């Protein structure tokens, strides 16, 4: 259960993430846009088991450029705490001007497992210093260098909403680079189509469906670490790798709000949906039927 849930939470953040050039003429979001994602698991039973709450604010400090600050708190519901208690925190800071990452922290507490990340960037986001501390492993301090921006799983949460859909609709997938733990991943996002999507307890939306493919990089560190990425405690539970196993739906309006996802797990099936939301920048015109 622990490894499944770890993969699940990582998926949530992957799903609303895809690399593409951010639009320069305004973003589809604003400071104060907060939301909650509900996590649903099915394997012999079918139930909502957890939620991830996001708070998003714009901040400025004297002598520094304005930046966005996002906090995500993931937790199992009280009933499921007795089986497997999860309390995870994700934090990301990225510049307002171009969404370039500035700082990332992940603090995972799942059962008797823990993992912590601290990321610091320079060179316009192309050089990343990653400090990783995981149960049962020595702390690692690694530097990565890429020819493009390396994004964290929260920063990308917003980058996906700035995709150039006209280019995607022409059939060319959008590539990007993402970091998680001590690993660097290649991802790409492809436009699948437009459809009506029902979100339980919220309503039916006109939605944009995207597919995401994930593959690990190798030989991207100074110390020559060539290990591939795996979820959980590294015993091969890399169920997201390969061709388009993850799908997401965004609201088909000016907000491009993430409303639903589906992803594979080692056992059973998982999906997530938007639960509550506030402070959206534009009218949610894609919501055509309210439940």
C-alpha cells in the first residue's frame, strides 16, 4: 500500500505537468487560486481515500524579483489513516516573469517511510542542485546540468496550463525535463482531443484531453550516477514509464483548470478529480452542468 500511494501522489503532480513554453501575454491563473484534488482508488473496493490541497500566492521580497509560492498538502482521510497514514508537503517557488523555478521542497511521510528533497537552481533553471534524503539511504547532494530548464513537479503544475494548444493540436508533442528525488526525467505531452468530461460531485465540463509519456534520463550527474528513476523504495515500480500511460483533462476555457486525471498503479486503478476551487482568474465557462 505504501508504494502504491507514493506512486499515486507523484502521479497527481505529474499529471498536471507538461513542458512547453509559457505564454508571455498573461497566464491562465492568478494569485489566490486555490483548489483541492480528490484521490480515488479501486482494487476490490472503490473509495475516495485522500486529498491534495493547493494554495497559490504571489510574493515579493525587497531587492528580489516577484515569485509565485505554491504549497500542496496531501493527506489520507481519517478512516484510511488507521490503515496507512499519509501526510506529505510539497513547496515550490518560481519567478512570475517566466515561471523559471527558484526553490523546491518535498517532505513525504507515508507510514514508516520518509523522503525529503531540497532543490536550488541557477543558470536560468538549467543547473539544479538537488539534496535528497530518503529512509534507508545516505543523503545525496547532486548537481544536474541540462540544455533546457529543469522543472520540479509543482512548478510544472502551472506550466502545463500555459501550453500552446494550437501547436499541440497540429500533432507535435511538447517535450520537457523534470526532476524528482535524485533523478531527471524526460516527458512529453500530446493533444488527444476535446470531449465532455463528468467530474463526480462537481459537474460536466467541456474538456481538453492530454496524454503524457515518461522516460528516465541517464548520465546526467557529475558523480556519474546512472540509476533509473523508480517510485516508492526503488524496487521497479516504474509503472508510468513508456508510451502515454497517464491522461489528464483541463477545462476548455481560459483557465485551463486541471479537472481530472487517470494513471496506472502496480495494483488496482487510480484517478483524481478536482473537488473544490476558488479564486480562478476567468469565468469557468466550460462547466456546462452542475451536480
